[in-house]
C-alpha cells in the first residue's frame, strides 16, 4: 500500500461552510456518505480527512491510501461533481479545471 497526503487551506471565513458541508456529506448512515465512500472505493483508495486548526488559519489534511493513490487522486479530481467542485473552489481556492499543484514530497520517514 502507498500513501498520499495533501494539505489544503480553508480560506478565511469559510470554516463554517466547510464544517456544514462535511456534516451534511458525512452524516452517519446517510446516502451521501455511502455514495462518497463508494466513490473512493471505486478509484481504489481509503481516504481519511483531518481538520487542523491553527492560530494562523485552518487546514484540511487528506490522506489517500491504496495501490496507486496519486492516480486515484487524479481520478477523483477529474470526476468531481460540479457542486462539489464549486464548493472546493469557494472554500479551498481549488480549481479542479486547472492543472493540479505539485503533489507533496516525502522528506522524512522514521522507518527508513
């Protein structure tokens, strides 16, 4: 298994909107949660989402674990529903129609 971790800012004043979307999207037992989870399974990754709150702003940390997490992330970006793409642009400044920013580089692994 390989791991990809991505950090995205939550733009100033957008934290409540982000939390509202996550509460709606990921409500236990909801159909939207099942669909969201199935979309990750469909591209071959296990996603985990973390909220990192800091004095200088808040961030979302996403982990994608699977055989080819970078390829899976690309598929997620290419197949993002229009309403979620609009949300990502508004809350994170992420334009799914533009080339993606460079992916993170691993600089330290305590097991190596």
